[in-house]
C-alpha cells in the first residue's frame, strides 16, 4: 500500500472534503483526488462517495480511516523524533475529559504543559460522553471508574471521594434519630440513582440519609450552583467542591461510604505511547 496515498486519504477524511484538505495542506485539490483514486484502485473498493454534496465515507472508507489515522500519526511522530535526534514532544495532542475534571484541573495543567512543551498543540475536549479514542481521533481519554476494556491501556492518575455538602444556611442535624434514616432535601446528578439511600460517614458515626430530590442536573457544575443557592444537599466530587469548602461557601456533612472514585487516562492498546503522551501523563500525575 502506498502510505503517502493513505496519508492523503486520511487528510481528506479528517478535514471533511478535498477542498478543505487542500487548503490546510497547501496542496492542489486535483493531486489529493488523484492519490485517493489510486488508493481505491489498489484496494479495489470505493472509499469516498463522490455523489454527495458533502464528503461521505463509505463503510470501507470509514473503517480504513479509523484504523489507520492513529498509526500514521505515530509514524509522523517517530519521524520527527528521529530527525531531531531525541524524543521531543511535538505535534497535536487531543484529549477527551469529563467536564468537571476539565473545569477544575485540566485548564491549569494544559497551560503549564504548553509552556513546557512549545512544540505541542494541545486540544482538550470537555464532554461527559464515552468518547472512543480511535473513532473520535483522541490520543487520550480520561474516564471516571472505567470498566475493563481490552482495547484500552493506561494508568490511574487520581483518586477522589464524594462529599455530602450543603450551604452553611441549611440545618445540619444529621445526628438526630440515630436508629432511623433521616430524609433530607437533595440535589442530584441525572446519571445517578435518586431513590437509593445515602450511607454517610460523619463525625457522629455512620448515618443513613434518604435524599428527597428537588432538582436533578446533567452536570455537577449545575448541581454545585444549586447547592450554593440553598436548594438542598448533594453528594459531590471533592475535587470540585474543595475550593468552595475552603472559602466557607459549602459545609461538609459527611463522606460517602462507597469506594473511592478512580480517574484513569487511557489510550488505544495498539498505539505506541508517544513522547507527547508520556510528557502529559507525567505532568498530570505530578499535579494531581
């Protein structure tokens, strides 16, 4: 297979069209079209549906793009590293991260990283969906309590816990009725169960609380805003609540008795870990 033609195909697929790819690479559009046609002839399949107004990959084209764009990027990284005589982090580093983690931690880490490695362009996408590193073209995906996946490898970068927090104005008599579950007005995340009782470790010992959900949101940032406004108590990541706790805007009623929250940085198992990935993980681990 002509790797140059494959690289041109991936360039067109990534930019969504021959014209956009040509402008981005400062190359003639006709040259890119010819190289893709030659690749299709070699493979004996159509990769791009040219009958549509916008670029549309065929199923074969989509599969080829998803499976080869990562390895080609690694080849380019290796080429740059060998040419420079050292494994210097360079190129574009794309990362998907949960919204809360991106908001609280990654903006600071990202700024420090690009100052330390000026030859890297860092792209961090904050999203709570389950991004796929291959299909979505990410070098790294950060996940909270990820399920085992043989396609992904990585390292645990951070442990966190969930705190039961409230505004200072709310009553805090969680020591009352030690033998019974206590009902409390609550704010929650849509993705978590709103019927199950909360088992909380407090200064008075273990307590069982029954959350009466008044509000539920799709983002913990919105949950925190509602708690600050006095709408109820909430179980929130310590990482997110710590600053408002230190400022006295939130008070801690207790700690969730469940297991620790683990945050992992994962990449596709078939891709080599490049210098830019290793450098970012080292900085993220030391900062967290």
